[in-house]
């Protein structure tokens, strides 16, 4: 078993009972404190971060933009909370680190990394914004040159994130319990993003109906009680290259005395006393000998109290004096209550679809219902929530939305965060990387990203990934 790093108040006046408004709170975007990020919340608060600070109301969804307003580059959308970091802002290890690389590269005060100040005129440049929106920053090394920026290195970015974590520990330490996992059955989903050689891991939809095929997705379930750690039967988390090798975990329930977990980190380590934000967040660069298997990688841990989702991401940092192989593995663990939304994210409803292709932008309105996708034109820059307006059937254009074939009209978090190889009617093969960071209590207020890609081999055997188009799907209404 892997050790996981892992009121409304009522006021009475005379004969009336009035609901008090939630008190506006201050949160901080920390990658060092970042000044100059524009933000908007679902309760209509907006502004620009000052030394990281932003305002939000409890329960808000917040979006951050690189630019002067919401027409700028959407950096992330997530549940508002006291501390937001690049690692909390994305489900992809490489995207999180490249988010830091981008912010550092746009810093107008590079001589002082204790604060990032986004004050460059380039942020409001129309052509720069078009280029930025059309790229996948997960692949910043191969396409960053097109932005006209001198990009900082991955090494500098990871060292900066490590220093930022020390800043967070110093300034935001709290004993407040934000999650109590004891006696709660937890689901742990593991997705392999890249293998050690830097080859992209993907789920091949041609094998989707084979019950023995799991592709790059594994899972384990467990529960922590006062006396023991209980592991439940599951398909396991043993991978060979990109693909799961199922059956490595026994089909029997495994019970382990709780004393054996003493000193463990994450959910298991803090279950007995309740977990604070400091227990469930962190960033570290690991460089050590693991019984002959040297580890040189980043490890990021983040928890969202609203969704009760814990993310742990690992990214290999390449070769060093101890490692001769490519060391480019990327993995993510999602951990959440088994009775939660992780396998039942509602996707039916009305969506605004924005496509960025090179320097062009196209906006569409989609209505997804009963495994069918219908399209309509936008009306005054918004999408109708009247199903009668949607006439054109475009379902075949979305063969990569593999969750449409689920028995229930819901998607799993794993499906929304996996790269897929899919085929059209000819059939030609296509590649799509999906990314979705849940936001809101129902997990359906985040932005769904679709990266249409081509893949070829580099000379060292790794994959060269070129992004053909970037799409954002924003849900604007439910059909229920």
C-alpha cells in the first residue's frame, strides 16, 4: 500500500428572520505572492491580485486570468480558498510546473523572486494573448518560443515552487481541521501520464469494451479506523510502462494494524487527529536512493476542502549524476470519499465551447443530453439554455468524449483527465488529452479542457506532442 502524502447565521429583527450575508474573505495566490493576476468569482467579486491577495465569499468559484480582464488568458478555475498555488490549479504535473515557468517568465521584477509582479505591457497585447490561448502550456518547451519570451527552466521553476512552499508554511500555518477521513472509505485513482522514457500514456478507445483492459488507469480503496488500515479488493496500482497490470492486489480484504502506519504522511497519517491544510498540501524536490532505485522528481500534494479531493502529482526531472535513463515519468493520484462525486460527475446540460486554433477563436453552444450532442449558434455572446434552440447533431465530432458511452449519464474523474486514442468513421486515429479540475460541491463548475494533438517520436524514444487546437468547455446550465 502506498503511503499517501496523501452557518449560515440567522439574525432576528422584530418579526423577521434575515439570513446574514457571508463575510467576504481574503485569499492568496502564492507562487511567491503574485501581483497583477485578474480574478473573478461566482459571487461577482473581481479585481487584480496585490501581493497575492484576492477577495472571495465562502462557496465561490474563482477564475484567474493573465491579462487586464476576463478577456485575457484563463490560467485556472477552481474552488476559492485561503491559499491557491499552481499545483492546486491543475491536474497535470507538467502544466502546474509550466504555469510557474510562465509566471516567472512574465515577472517584471526578475531580480526579486520574493514576489511576482505581472506588469508588462505584453499582457495586454492582442497578438500575444491569441498565441497564449492557442498553446498547451503542458508542452511549453516545444512551443514556448512562439510566445517571444525567454522562458525560465524547469529546474528554476521547481526550485522556486519549493521555496514558495516554505513561504506558505511560515505564513499560513493553521491547526484548523479541514477534513476528517477516519472511518471513511476512500477511493484512490492512479493515472499514468508519461512513462520513464517520456512516452505519452493514453487510453485506446478501440479496447474500451474489453473488461481486462484498463490502459493507464489504476485504483485502490482503503479506510483508516482507530485500530487498523483496511485495504479493499481493487484492480491495483502496478504499471508496466504505461499500462496497468491488473490483479496485483489480492481479492481479499487486507487489514493492517494502525501502529504500522506511524510516521506516514497525508490522509493516512493525519486520519486519527483530523487533517489540517498543512497536512494535505506541499511541494518537494526528491533526490534520494530508494533501495537502489534513485528518485529525482517533484512531488506535489494539494487538497480542496470544497470538493474533498486530494491530488498527488509526481514528475521526473530527467537525468542527474545518479540516473542515466530519461526519468520523465509523470503520474497523478486522485483520492476522495468513495461515496463522493469522483465517479458520478454530471455532464448533461448546456455548454459554451471555445476553440483556440493558432490565432483563430471559435465559440459554439452545445447541448449534451442522452448520449447526444447538439449544437446551436451563440446569441448575443451567450448560450441559450432552451433545448429547442439546439438542432444540429454533432455527436460524431466528439468521439473522444468516451464518457458518453457510460451506462449512467455521468462521467468519472479519471475519464476527464486521461489522454485517449480515438478513431473516426474512416477510421483514422486521433489523440486528445482531457483535463478537468473539479470545482463546486457537485464537481461540475470547473473548466473542461480538450487538447487535440498529434504525436511523433523524438530521437531519444520520447514522444513529441504537438497541440493542434485548445478547447475550453464551460457549463452554463443543467437540463434537469
